[in-house]
């Protein structure tokens, strides 16, 4: 039985990533079978509970207010709307709902209280609840845990070095600190990244070093292929080749044997054969539903057909960790502290982000 290693080096990871493909696939599939049932895939549904208008400058993101994209922004959804969507997701075979908000960080107040109520409501539907709300403090993470949150998603996105070329409004250390805050609770950590943003293979390996040396390693690692959205600084990035996705998934599986590796954004561009190779290489989770947060995703029925063709079964909820208990707001042990945490704001200049902002200003004037 291999042991989980928290001391992977970039050189070792690069060596794995660059192996002849058949060797890489065989090694990854062998690790996968030791730790997981290869015919079970976890299915998560994404729900954008607050869309667009985000103050950050993430170069890949269509929800950043400073870029001129086509998406329709929305205020925070109501608890009832979220419940209806969660029920739909459950009936179509999802065991988890991941609620995303276009926020830089969580702010104490009525909107966060409403999100806590959404967490309670979905947990009571016996589904795993995940949130991705930006940076969180320890107290906020504890309040989410108490409401019944199962997972918190906060991606490292890329290597520490390349992160500076992607985002200037917050630092890598803020990302790591948020993950540490989540780790102070029983909520599981979901953290991964994006390939296809112009990063090098070394950056991909660097991100896997950062994730695999976390102790414990994240319980789930989403691997996204960039969805290049018009108006964002990355609109002209070339699509990721399926071989790169397969290599990234396989390498992630080898260095993080126990984690659920999620085939995330970019599936609309992948053939069934390509996705099948990713599952063989160790991917055992997907985002399902016609939409990711703002961009398209394969149709649920098509995904279920693919599962049938490949003999895959959706994973039941709470397999690895038991269902958290929900504490009602009136019985809460924690208070809203009204914190004003000082997350960093490096504010260095990223040329392509600045150009996209300028272009957006011109487009708005027209
Ligand atoms: N605002 C919160 C945050 O940034 O932490 C949560 C939502 S944010 C949209 C969640 C993640 O989605 C990002 O960290 C990024 O990895 C992924 N993402 C966003 N836009 C993407 C795109 N165009 N292509 C692929 N992944 C993307
Ligand atoms: C993750 O790693 N990928 C998801 C989820 N976590 C929140 C988001 C993908 C977003 C793709 C672009 C969009 O639809 O806006
Ligand atoms: Fe905002 Fe998150 Fe998009 Fe960055 S990734 S612009 S923080 S919604």
C-alpha cells in the first residue's frame, strides 16, 4: 500500500507529468484502483448564487466587473430558489451542490446569514453542500461548518510564480490562509486550479507541489481547462489539448492518491473518448448541469448516457465523511464578528489585465 507523501518536489512531479503516456496512464490507473472504486464518479452541481460584478481582476474570470463580458449579473439568490435548484440537482443524480458567489471574500452581515441558511437547507436535503465564496476568516469557516457545510472550494489556480501574472488584487498567501482557516473546522477542502492560461509545465507542477504538500492533502482537487471568455484578458488563449488534461489528471492522481480528482470546466470541448481517458487516468468526479457558473457545460442527459456507455455509477453522498449536523441560527455558538480582515492587495500591474480593462472602458462608451 503506497503511503501519502507530503514532500513531492517539482522535479519529481515534472518527471511523472512527462513520462511516456502509456506509462503514465498505467501508473495513474494502478494508484487509482488501490484507493478508489474505478467505476464510481462523484457528481456535483454548480449553482451561481451571486453572479458577476466582482471587484477582483482574475484574468480568467468572466465575472470580474472590470472586463466587458456578456454575462448577466444577479443579486444573491433567495433560500427558496436555491432549495428548488438543489432538489432538481438531486433528482438528476447529483450528490453535491456547490454554491458559488462572485465575491472577493465573505463579509459578515445579512447576505452571509442568508448563505448560512442555504447551507442548512441543502444539508437537510441529505446532499453534500459545498461553497466557494472567496476568502474566509476562521470565524466565518466555523459558522459555515456549524450550518452543515461539507466542503469549501478555494482554488490555488496555478503556481505561486504564475499567480502574479493572473491576479493582482490578492496574493497567493491569502489563498493558503483561507485553506488553513477551513482546516480549523471539520469542513473538507476542495482546491485545484486551471490549465491553459499560458502557464508553463513547470507552473502546473508547481501548483501540484503546493497542493500535495498541504497536510492533509485536499479531499478534492478540481482540474479546470480554461474557458476563454470574450472580453477577459485570456480571451485569446488557445484551447487546452486533451493530452494535457489527461497528463494533468494522471499526475494529480499519482501525487494525491486519496483525493477526488474533478474533471471541471472545459468538458464541452472534450470528446467522450477523451473524458473516458481522464476517468481511466484517475478523475473520479465531475461538475454536472447545463451550466458551470456562467458558461456552458454538457447536458445532464448526455452525461448520464456517457456514464451508461462507460459503466460508471454516480457516487452516493457522505461516503467518506459522515453527514455534518446542522445547528440552527438561533442555537449558534458563534457570533457575527463584523470582522474587517486585511486580506492583501498586491496591486502590481499585469499588462494583459490592464489592456482588457481599457478595452472594456472603450466598449462601454460606444
Ligand atoms: N469568487 C470566488 C473565488 O474566486 O474564490 C469563488 C468563485 S470562482 C468563479 C471559483 C473558481 O472558478 C476560480 O478559482 C477558478 O479556478 C474557476 N474559474 C473561474 N473562471 C474560470 C474560467 N473561465 N475557466 C476555468 N475556470 C474558471
Ligand atoms: C472550480 O474549480 N471550477 C468551478 C467551481 N470550482 C466553482 C467553476 C468553473 C467556472 C467556469 C467559468 C464559469 O462558468 O463562469
Ligand atoms: Fe471574482 Fe472569483 Fe471571478 Fe476572481 S474568480 S473575479 S474572485 S468571481
